[in-house]
């Protein structure tokens, strides 16, 4: 039995997008960012499709442990590192590479010898003012890490850009300049670029790149979509019509009844809603594909259902497949309608949505 709502994940598209990263940054190693359950696509499934990447990056230590327990042997950077001795010990036990972003983490590291060496990254705050040590702290932290007997050498040096998706913004050259000044005479390897930087700022490519969103086929730039960047969408979110009916001119649809039929209207009800991660704020008119045809949302998104104006698709009937985003309907477009970013739509797909691999989904996909 097919689940009512499901997300088809295309492993070939993931591999295609990884190859696209390598086209942009042929001299760099690639740390595939798979945090937040692989941007909602399923951590292990994504990591398996991307096992040719040079390493993985996760946000939290638990995500790194999950990869190790599933048998992945690649390098794994943990972008938030550790906050206490227990998390530090987990990094050691599971051979995870913590990002060190504060002097407190260095005190913890130096407190007592580790049973086996650790391979950290040191992160500079070059202007985003989220995680990272300041430019004054950076050389001191680096000196400590170079001298610590249980730190494997050389470590990695990194920073994160706040505005890389704004291609005419001055912050990126400023951040890069600050980072370059801090690492000027260092023999360590470096990493700067997220997806937007990989595509728009060649100077940021460095020894390692850290693509996230582009691996999932999504453009990081507002007003553009992945296909325009040579990327393929990885997730297609689907459901099906569970009811189709005629409404009369003047009938109101959904909670608060704020969509009113301007004429007699064929209405479809699809089994997907905000309980599946479809954005509740998507307004009437947001496009949805029914039988491959564009129709518009009519009325408010409910927890388990959405209502569709089928005027453009008069032959639609119960059981017809419905696509919310992905193949044929860029998630970027839905994000624009819902006044959010594609990252949130992908990450917010809930547990109830079954994730199917493209081939396993068969003809229904
Ligand atoms: C999430 C993240 C990335 C990947 O960002 P995208 O915009 O998805 O490419 C890279 N580096 C760090 C530090 C991150 O937190």
C-alpha cells in the first residue's frame, strides 16, 4: 500500500549534484553537509548516496555518532563541536572532528590527556558573529592546538560566511580578507565556502568546501532555481487526491472560509498538510501539480489536507498523484509563495512522510 504522503529521494540526483560541486571547485576536497537529517532527506540515505565525498559535516555530535554506528568511515566534522567533557569523549570514541569555536573548548581539551589523538578544526569568527573565535583569540588558540600532544597535526582552519548568497555584497570579500590575514603563514589546510560561496565566490574555494543546499539540488540564491545552476532536485514531495467535488459559485472553502468560489468550481482535496511539513502559510494560488498540471491552492492549509482549485485540470479524479514540490515544481518557487526559504521546507518534512528511494517508488514516483 502506498503511503498517502511520501517524499521520493533521488540518489542519482545527489550524485549528480556532488559532481557539480566538483566542477565548481575541482581543486578542493568536499565535505558534504548532511546536518538536520540530511536537510530532511534522511541522514543515512544521503550519506550512502554521497559516499564518494571526501568527508561529511554534521551540526551535532549525535548526528556524527549515527553515521559511525551505521558504518561510515569517512572524515566527519561536527560543526558545533563539544560543550562538555562527555561530548569531547564522544568525539574521541567515534573519531569525530570537532569544530573548536571558543577558548572554553580548548580549556576542556587541555585539561587531561585523551586516550587517542583528536583532529579538530579551529573556526574564526570573520564577521557573522555566531560561532568562532575572534581574530585576537585566533593565533593564541592555534598555538595551543599546535602544542597539545593529543591533537593530531595539521588541524583544519575554517570560517563561515554570512552573506555569500548576496553576490554584490561587500561582506564576503571582507570576511575572506580577515580569514586570509589570520591564516597567512599557517601550514594548516583551510575551509570557507558553503554552497553560495562555491558558486559565486571562486576565491573562497580553499582546500575544503562545505556544500549543503546545492547537494539537494536547490539554488542558494533568491529568485533562482537549482536547474538554472545545473543542479537536479533530490526530493519530490507527493500525495494524492482523496476527494474531488463540485462547489457552487459563492461557496467558501476551508478554515475561516477565506477562499470563495468565483464561479462553480471543481475542488480537489489532497492528503497532505502542515502535519507533513507543507507550509501552513502557503497562500491560495500557490502552485501544486495534479497529473503534471499546475493548479492552485484554494483556502488555508490544514493539518492533514490541502484544497485545490481544479479549474485547470478538469479530468482530475480521486487517486490522482499530486506533487507539492520537486520534479517539475521547484521547491524554491513554493518557498517564495510561502515567504520562507527552501531550507526550511526541506528540513520541516515530518516523520509521517515516508521517504522512498526513487527506484523503489516504482511507477508511482
Ligand atoms: C550549514 C552549513 C554549511 C552548508 O551551507 P549551505 O548554505 O547549505 O551550503 C556550511 N558550513 C557551515 C558552518 C554550516 O553551518
